[in-house]
């Protein structure tokens, strides 16, 4: 069939269906029969019309923009957070769907998230209801995708406990399969609720496939006319129709519905409200104990930076990276160029390659042009002109690359922004006696002008000079996307130390970073080996802050979690956090009410959690029994709104009080107290309202 097709376009046999067989002169001395030219142009025109229609369909079915409603603290509905994540992502799912579902399972008391100290990376997940057990009281059954997340916890748990960082998949293929199934189930649920629909409906796919039959039939007639073989034409037409139909039917994701847009506008109002509270973004997953479903919905809406950084179910996405450059945390979509040799190439490489292409093209044109070698019957064979067309393409390509390289050298570009991602891009081939040597790294920078960016090429010799979170100024060649100069304006570690009021010892000179510890990172970015911690709230709330900056060589926090710790400490030091907890409840009172011995080791049991201050009462062996959370200010109203939806009123306790499974919450004036029972009997649960009344009475 292929031979027949080639004969059809290279050996015309008399007049065709669109012409009289006369020759048509083309540029560069080429000729072709008018019948062949018109037939090819007709097929190309019809195919072009099909692509125009397809492009119009893609434009018309793009998810519509949603105008958010004004900021509002009320939770707009009871949709699962995974559905909210779909709406917040403009009908595209990402890792927030699984992250927010995990937090929501804790808010609904299917699991429990415990943070034993100030480091959120030590958070553990505890199964409260074992496989086959009853669901929590007054809770709706889980959706299939919520069951998937719970099953992931059950699979990894040992003795019903698993560290939150151990939920990450160890096999990328398994992670991809699991994620695809989760996303499919979320989309099915959203379609059932009428909130989303296929971007291209089955009816539209059928219409596009039917329209694709027009160029297929025309191609069939042309080939049958030219080749004289009955089977060649239908075969080529069927292949062409199949390719266009497959393109029309490929999945393109979801799009909005009127109900989905209306609901998304309300959820965006909550997102605006949560974004206005800077402390909310710094809350760790264990804060769900106090914030309830607000934290899971905040994660779904993309405003819980620490939770997103900590929870990883194997769906980490280097193409969607957090950035704080330009004010406020936001996510940036990063594209990583792969194809075309110019990306990341040096000047000599582009120059030699372009000159080589230009020379080869010139000799091909010279050999096969009007003055060169003229094969027999070349004026009546389109195939005989292909070498000349190839030569002309190479000449144009070589000249184009040389001109663009000249523009790169004459007009460089300077960009200032925050480093988002650094990753190996290209390296030499590994040989028996010589290991692979890195040549260039991806270097993604957010300049704050757009929510999308394309990674630049960083010479591998400069790798380690800047790390994610640093603010840098780079000089680049826009066409080859290669960095020619790199200056660190401020390092992330130095900014955190300055924000916390920490006196930084050491020089400010930036240099190549070395080592995997935070101490190495600090040294590379200008932070000295000692970081004095001031006395007062900062030192008492975050005793490990010095380690986070490499102070004593101990276990270091990650940069994201160190940022959370510093932000919380700064809020407390400036009087913006929770009030100091008085002696609201004594150890003896708690022990008598719960009917078991408890201890509270003073400062070691106290922790700052955003605007809340927590005190933990534990068993003598160390397991937590009761957590008391106290807060003032805007957080009080936000939490109260949440508990009113699912709590049971407790009349006569404080100004207002509510209870749920294993918890009670009450307010007196602008101060709120919440008691969470971590372990205990039904009698201990019944004692919680009395303890709450005692605590509120001492405010």
C-alpha cells in the first residue's frame, strides 16, 4: 500500500479529478503537474478545516473562570475536600486531593494525627477504627477514594500506627497507578454531583469523527485515481480517519458546569478568608485537632503550605511548586524543556552546530538545484524534489539559529526571583573507566510576574550556589535559556533568621553549598555556625530553632518546616499568637476526672501551634491522654463556626460550649478552650464537660 501511495504522488497517470495534467512552475525551478498539486492542496485544505474546527472546540470547552465571592469564614457545603480540590484547581486534580482527604479523615475521627514535639516531621498517624470495624459515631460512610486513602494508612501501619512520612510510595509505578485510580474516582463522584463534565462530550467526539471522514474520503479518491490500485486508497483513507478520530477522542480532562461554577465561587470566598490569615498557612497536620475540617478544606484550597510540604503520598509534583516571591504564598506551574538541542547549549556548541547545518544544506541545494544534478524525469516526479526541499530547510534553519544566537549574545536578560527547583538535566554518558559527569541543571525561578514559568539551564559547575527559597538575580540568554551569571540577593535561611530576630554570626558571602545538613545550607548562604537564640517566647516555644539553622549539629528541620517554626515563634514573640496558658487545670484535677494518673512536665508539655497554645497531659509512660488548646482573637470565631455544624450544645458552660466524640470546646469572651481526649473510657469522656467548665471559670 505504501508503494502505491508513493506512486500516486510521484507518477501521475494523466488528468486527475481536479486538473488537466499541465505543469505548474514552483520556486527554485521546480515543476509539478497541476492535477497532483491541486489534489494535495485539496486534501491539506480539508484537513486544515478539520483542525480549525477542533481548535474552536478546544477553545469553547476550556473551563470558565470563576469570580470568587467575598471572603467568608463559613464552610460553603459538605463536599469532600477532594471535590473541593478539583474545583480549586480549575477542574484539574493534583496532589492536594489525597493530602486533604488524609487530613479530613483525621477531622472526622477515622484516624488521628499526633505530633509529639515541635517538629511536624515526627507526626504519626493512628488508626482509630481497624479494618472491618464500625465507622465513627454520626459519620457518613466513606467515598471510594476516601477508602483508598484510609486503606493506604492501614497497609503501612504497624500496630495501628505509621509515621506520616512513611506513607510515601516506594515505587513510582505503583504511585502512578494509585493516583490515577484516585483521581478517576474523584471525577466520577464530581460528575454524579453535577459539578463537572467531560471537556469534550461523546456527542462532540462523534461529530468530529464524522467530519474527519471528509478528508479521509478525498484522500481515498486521490490515491485510487493516481495509483490504479483498489486497496491502496481505502487503506490510506482509513488510516487518516483513524488518526483524526483518535485525536478527537483523547481524554482532555474535565470542564465546568453551572452548578460547579456557583459552588466554586463560594469555596473561593473561604479561600480568600483563609489566605488573609498568615498563620493558617503554617499549621502542621496535627492542628486538625483544633481546626477540624477547616484544615482539610484549607489544604484542598491550596493555602496550607506546611501540610502540603509534609504530606507526600507519592504524588510530589515538581511542576507545581510553592513560592513566596512577590508577597503571599502561591503555587507556580513550572515547565521543563527537553527537546531541541538549543536548550541549555553553550555558544560554541550552537555556533558549530548551526554552521554545520548551514554548510550541509548549501551543498545539498548546490547538488540538487536547477544548476546541479538533474535526475531523469525529476520535473514530473515530486519525490525527486525532496532532496532540494531538505537542503533549503537546512539552510533556513542554520541561518535562523545563527540569528537567534546573535540576539542572545547582544540582548541578554536579567531576572530577579525566588529559586523554586534545582535538578540535574544533562550529563555525559557513563563509560567503563569514567563515571557520568553532570553538564547542566534545571534551575526554575519565579519572578512574580506570572503563575507559570520555564526552567533555565544552570551550568553544573555552579550547582549548590543557590538553593530553593533563595532570592537570586540571574543573567540569561533567552533563546538558549542558559544562565550566564548568578548572584544571590538573599538566602532563605538568612531571611528566616532575620524575621525571627535571630542574631546571625558569620559572613554574608554566598558560596557553593556542601553537605546535606542544614548546617551546610546555612554556611553556604551566609549563616554562621552559631545562631544565638534570644530568651523569651521564641526560645521557649521553639527550643530546636538553633538546630534548624545548623546551630549545634543536631537533627535539623527541613527549610519549609523551619519556616513554619520561625513564623509561629515570631507571632508569639510579637503578641500575635495564643495567650500564655495560666494554670487552668491542675494535674490532680485531670487525674481525678479521668480516673487515671497523669503527668504534665511543664514547658516540655507546652507547644505553640499557630495562634493556639497547647498543654498536654500524658500517662506516666509518656502516651498523651488529654490535650488542652487555648486561643484568642480571629481563630476563635473560625473554629466556633466549624464546631457548630457537627457539635452538640452544652448549655450552662461558659458563654457557649459544644461537644463531640472525644472532645469539648467552650468560649468565654474572646478566649476559647478545647479539650481533646486522646485515650480514655466512656467515663473519661463524660468527665470532659466538667473539666471544660472548670477551665473556663478560671479565665
